[in-house]
C-alpha cells in the first residue's frame, strides 16, 4: 500500500490518499507519529492502528458533540460524519457507540417531531419533513397512525385559522377560496377543510 498523495486542508490537517484513493484525514503530528510520507509504503497494520487509535475515537467525540448541539436522526448524524470525511466503517463504529447509550433513537425523534409540529402542520407535511430527515417507511407510518388514532386534523386546521385570524363567517367568497387553497397546499384533505369551515 503506497501513500500516493498528502493534500493540505488547513495548516494542521491533511487528506491522505493510499493507492490513488482517499483514505482519511490526519493532523500533521499524526502523520509524523505513524510515519506516513508521500510516495512511501505503509502497512495494513498501520492503517488499522490509525483507524482504531485515532479515527474511531475522533468520530465518536464528533458524534457526541453533534448530538449535544441538537437531537438528530441516525441518517442526519451519518451525513454530518460523511461531510467530515470519515470512512463508512468508522461512521458505523461511531453510530453504534452513540446508539448503545441511547443517544440516537429514531422512534423517539419521530414522536417528538410529531408532537412539536402537529398543531401547525398537516399529516402529509409532517411525513414529508420526516422524509427529508431520512425517516420514512413503516416506522413513520406506524407512529403516525398511533399518534393520530383518536384525533383528526380538524383541530390543527382550526388552530391555523385562529393564528391567521381567519373567520369564515366574516370572509368573502374570494378570501375563503384563498384560505382553502392555502390549507390544501399545506396537505390537509378537502373533507377536513370543509368540516373546519
């Protein structure tokens, strides 16, 4: 395995390429410590030591920092770690680590998200927003069904109308149509909007 390139990112950090492929990011002191030099050979054992002694620890700390700043889904955390140029196996190790302590729990995230958004968003809009966070499929459908079992979106529509100071009995037909279109675009069903009006 040949170190084919060492590319500076900052004054202290470098990207390391092995056999023409990106391998990892190291600080200059770490390059010296593990004797990584451009054009020289390195062993699999050295690369394994770098991953275990530096990269996985660094990815775990980065994960903890990211989750401390705000709750994230597993998908969001993986994307952030990819942006920090960690390899997939390093990301897997870091995600497993934070999961083992319960710092990532997609089900709890979905429930909290629904609770925070359901007074201002339609079910369809909530599902779309969760999808953008990498949460979709049976898990989302099941939790949505469970949390909306007893409740229609009627109260959400009425709350939106109250916040926007819309009173259908005092509105002209054109204004009603505008409001109807707005609520339809928000993802509410025709039947629920009609009932609210």
